[in-house]
C-alpha cells in the first residue's frame, strides 16, 4: 500500500514539472515541430527603409544559427514534411525566405548564401522582374537558381492589395483579378525558370478563406502570411506564418525569434 501511494505521489510531482520553453526539437518530436520561417526583403550597407536588413546584421543571423546548433532547411522540406511526404525534420530547424525579388538579393544576399551554403526560397512577382528599377533581371534570377541554393516561387503576378481591390471592383471583376494573379504568376515563373511553382506568398500578408481556396484551385499546395509565430501542425497549409524581419531583429531580439518567444 505504501509503495502504491509513493508511486501516485511521483506521478503527481511529474505532472507539476513545467513544459520546456522555446521551439520544440523536431528531431525528438517531429509531429509537434514549431519551425520559425524568417522573411527578408531587402539588404544594404545601411537601413534605407523598414524592410532593409543591413548586410552585417544578416550575416550575424546566419552566424548565430550556425554556431548554436540550428539547421537551416529548405522551405520545400518543411512543406513536404507537413504533407506527410518527407522525412522527420532535424533538431532546431529554421527556414529562410525572401519576398519581391529586390536587386539586393543578388548583390548582397547571394554572396552570403554562397559563403554559408544555405537554402533560400525566393517569392517573386514576375511583373517587376526585368522591368522595375529596384528588381532583379531574369538573367540574375536564373543565376540564383543555377547555384542550387534558391527555390523560386510565386508572390502573385503584380503584388496587388486584395483587400483594396475587393472594395473597388465588382464581384466578377475581383474573381477575374484573383484568378489572373495566381495563374499568370505561376505560368510566367515556370516558363522563364523551368520547374514547378506550387508555393505562394500572400502580398502584404493579406488573405482570407476565399483566397486560400482559389490558391488551391490554381495549383498551390502551401501559402504564407506575415504572422509572427513559428509554423506548426496547427497552422492551415494555405496560411503558414512567417517572421517579417527588420534590422532591429538582432542580438537578443533575434534569439527570441528563433527560440519561438517573440511575437513583436
């Protein structure tokens, strides 16, 4: 009787132990993995705007991840894992992506990607490529692909604000716009770069259930927002979160992000 009582006391005490903090180690519990997806836009020697991350700060991110046991995995690997098609994720996984196709991805980001040899998914809106002064050319994008480090995916065709477009267009016009943005981007990227395009980043992070359904119809298997928390099994595949990175996300702030403790 005393042994049984002691056993129940031990069980009770174990239940009181706090759960481990931070991002769950995917290698130990892949089903519950929480993976930070870090979203960058522009790079430069100084902060030009709220979406510019300086080259030294970006390199400090890569060095911290390397020195502290994180594994930077391709976004494709995370998506495949979530769809039940891939192997278990490694311990402490992190994903790096970039939106828009700014020319600094080629001039500033690429040298560091080559140096650290890490995978990046780049979400492009094709109307800007080889047209806008701030954007890369198709030749530069092809060079990124040839490195083997970059996966090129869709950011719609010309980056519309779907919320504003829905207000100013009638229902039929809006449906046509949505369909065109999703299909034309996919078709143009596949034509220019080869390979399949089946992942989408929502422009301005704007999405809803209807847009998610239309993206599925257009052939996308995953889509991404700018909600600041780690991606987990609880997230809808068409609404996966990403941390929108700013130059202020350095030092302790960056550590909090990759440990799943920041929601700023």
